[in-house]
């Protein structure tokens, strides 16, 4: 099941059909005070996106993460912000064509953070995405 695959520690209400997006949100909320668990959850971002499908990733996951990086407590958590920026690098494969462009505002916001590592990761991710888009356009 998805919860076991993801290493779910929280008891799930119904182990049958689990909505991957709701699961992701619940896990982040459940571990909002545990930076190590949040990092693990963010590390599974592409697994969640793959389970959600491209359209749902674009319409649900991306807006949710965009909101997270601008609201407390996540907007003050440098580690969380760093791992979102890092996770975004793999997300375009799980978005519709040109869906990566929806990540640009979040990456711009991350690129304006005080913490150098967050800024650098946001720039690396944006550079990687634009290179991939350029390669696909040239192919």
C-alpha cells in the first residue's frame, strides 16, 4: 500500500484507497515540529507526484507547496525551504508539458531567501529545469 511504501508512521484511517496528496499533507502536518521527518516526507515528493499523476500534481501539489513556503511555520524553516527547492528539481518529470513554469514563482521566492544554501539550491533547480526545457525544445 502507499502508506507502507512511503514509510508511514501515522495510523491511516482507511488503509484501502489512500489519496496520495491528502496523505502527503497529513504527514507534513503530523510532523510539523520534527525537521527530520519533514525532510524524509519532502524526499518522497516525486513518489507522491508519480502516484498523483501529472494533472493533479500541477493543480494540487504545486499550489500546496507554493503556499507552504510562504506561510508559518514552514516559511521560517530553512531546512524545509531547502528541501522544497531541491525536490522541485525532479518535479518537472511529473508535470504536464511546460508545467515546470508553475514552479518558477516559488523558486523566485526561494531565491530571495536570506539563507545562501536555499538561494543556491533554488538557482540550481531553476537552471536545471530551463536546461531540460531547452534540450526538449531542441530535440
